[in-house]
């Protein structure tokens, strides 16, 4: 299968958020960031859509993978560019939407988990792989690797490091094959942990 990777249009972001949600619905870290079982699929999709709109789409790139004839979305990778602005009108709007999706009652736990992740980001300029997901029917076909390689070509063109958090042993093995090494482990509570990983800048 020939995979075509292209930047998402804004109209594609809801489809991207749905794919990421389906891929991560059982992820322990996502359960800390979007806590609560009630109406979970809808809330998580809304939270991820707000994250995409206010994050990688506004200040980076959201890569989509499809086969050469078009068709359904096979995978998504959301990359946040170096030094995104801390606050813009768009980020503020999407932040409010994210809060609504999570729910006010659950927000303190989500904020604590998010703070634990963001405080460990490198201080030097870097590209951040915020989210990556592959559709269930496309797994094992090289879609994830194609998305990573495409993104890393952009990273290398900027001569910068790349950073991410991994939540499963399988994803850590995948990232290691692409040059990422472990930095540390973030304890998010409730048994959820994320391994931070860095790929040094290309020389």
C-alpha cells in the first residue's frame, strides 16, 4: 500500500480527533487527562479536537495519512512547533472548549496530570509529537513509521531535537527505532505513567 501524507485542513480535524480517540480510548494516561467513564467517547473526542485546534494545527502541523487513492483516514500525527505562544485568542477559546469536554468536576485531576507532563518538557527549542494514532484496520502496515519519518524530516530540516511521551512498551520500541531515547518517567497517579523520550538534533 502506498501511503500519502499531507497536512490536515481544518475541516479534517474532527475526523482526526475521532481517530485519535478510538486509538487511545483505553490508554491509562488519557484516562487521567480526561477522567470519568460517563459519555467518555464524546468528551474525549471534544477534548482532543480542542487540543488539535489550539495546539498543533495553530502552531505546528497535523499530518494525515491516507492511501494514494484517498479513502478513509489511516493515521494522524500532531506536531507542535518550537516555542508555541503561551496564550492566543484561539488557544484561549479552545482551552475553554477543552474544559467543557472534560467537565468542571473532573477538571482538577486533569489539570494536575497535564501539569506533570508539561513541566518535564525540554527547555531548549524542540518539536513536540503531541499525538500520533493509526486506525485499527491499518495497524502493522507501516503507517505509524511513515508518519514519524515524515515529521522527523521536518524536524531535521530545522536541526532541532524532537520530544514526546510514550505510554506503552510497544510505542517505546517504535520510537526507539526512530532514534528516540528515554529521559524519565512521569507518574500521573492512579497507576498511569508516561515515559518521556527525546531524539537529539541531527548533526
